C-alpha cells in the first residue's frame, strides 16, 4: 500500500493561505527591478553601491532571525558539509546572481530583465538532468521550447525600440548570467531546505551573501581613487531607495515565499511566482513609463506557459515518487 493512502491533503484554508502568501511574496519580489531603475534615475549611483545598501539594511533582520532560530528548542546544529553548501549556494543566489542582475539593469528595461531572469526554471531542469540524472520528459521539452521562443519574441521586440543603446546586448548577457547562477542556487535549495528548514536556509545563505557583498564593496573602496561611500547631505534619496529594496523587495518577500513553500510545497510556490514578469511589466509601464509591446506580452505568455508546464510536470513526478514509496 502506498504511503499516500495514509497522508491527508492539506486543508483548503491552508492551501489558500499558502497561495496568498506566495502570491504576495512574488509581487513584492517583482518590485526589485522597478526600485533599482528608479534609484539609478534619481541618484545616478552604481550597481555595487546600491546592492551593498540593500544587503546592509537587510542584515539586522537576518541576524535577528539567525539568533532566534539558534535559540529555539529542537534546533539541530548544521554539520560542516551543510554549512559549506549553504555558503556556496548563498554566494551563487544572492551575491553573484544579484550583482549580475543589478549590473544588467543599468542597460536594459525592467520588463526584459524579468523575462530573461525567468529562464531560471528551465535552467534548473537542465541542471537537475545533468547533475542529478533526473529525466527530462516530453512535456518539459515542450516547456523549454515555449520558454525560449517566448524570450526570443520579447527580446527582438525590445531590441526594435532600443537600437540606440550600445550596451543592450551586454546588459542582456549579465541578466542571463544572473538567471544561470540563480538556477544553480535553486537546484541546491530544494535539497538543503529539506535538511535544515526553509527559514534557516534563507537566513544563513543571505548572511553569507551579505558578507561577500560588503567585502567586495570595501575592496573596491580601498583600491580605487573614486570613493562611492553613501555618506553626506545629498545621499538621503539613495538611502531611501536602499531601504525600500531591503524591506519591500528582499526581507519581506524572502520570508513570505519560505512560509508559502511550507504550506503549498516548492513546486506550487514556483508556479505562483509566474506572476512576476506580468507584475514587473505593468509596474514598469506605470512607474517608469515603459511602453506596452505586443511582442513583450506574447513572449511573456509563452514563458509563463512554459514555466507552468515545468511546475506541473514536477508535481506529477513528485506525486509518483511519493506513491511508489
């Protein structure tokens, strides 16, 4: 008899709460690109300084969570291997990925950034296939094809109105690197969350990334004649944007998505985050004045269908594995 016979499905109220929590987290995460673009316009700061402010202002919240988790009854200490993987994944997901993303946003629109970044679920499928020998199904091949066709349509539509930008391809490549590094982070996240818990993993991986970003910033300040320290009477606007990035686009959504994942599972939470590109495109239109492009909407639709197919197939595989044990 399968184990699923004895398992009760989560109550509908729990699923609804999990959906709403994950949905809210996805919407808040989608504000990141908008806030970054607004900060670049208003302050003319650079990517590393803005990223440093984001992580520095997020740091107290993650430190508090780390101390609180450590003092909880039943807290299981992590071994050296777990610490190593948490640090590596944190550096991939929140240091390198975020750095590439902020750099790329200097050169391309927020809507295109979100679409390119949304390639990460397809990259995760490929990584899991190569590294963990997970078979790619026919449905997933179709999902990958739809995703890449969608990105291509949106990309060429964006290119047609951005021909004067000499750094368009460079910015696109940087965001592409962001999607790749974030996919590696996600591929390891599912396994680490099962071992040490979602909140603990999020907290420690974020702390490791924050340490790396602060070191990167300090090394640049020491080795360059032009200093970028956000200190002085004209930096209040920059600090305000840094605080918005820290609270609205980092701390709150990271914990909301962890909480949502607990209630509805990783695959369902990933499906809910498909709202991200649509949310970013709408916000970019209303807050940044970006135009609506039919290519952008067509590409976005294809990408979201591809991501939904990937998530749906992942659920079926997970259910089959559950039933066979």
